[in-house]
C-alpha cells in the first residue's frame, strides 16, 4: 500500500505544476483586470501598425 502511495505522489508532483498553471490562467482570464488589459492590447496594435 505504501509503495502505491509513493508512486501516486510522484505522479502528482509531476502533474501539479501543470494543474496549478491552468488554474492560475483560468483565474486570470476571468478577472476584470485581465479583460481590460486584453482590450487595451487590441486597441493599441492597429495604432502601431499605421505609424
């Protein structure tokens, strides 16, 4: 039983950073600050193109 748990922990340790990164990404993409930033990016790109 202990061996199985150790293997599971090793798997979790390798997968966890990915899960954390995805979680942070979802939190960021849902926040109003992120939406505002994206809108500002989209507005500022064409201005740079025409100069």
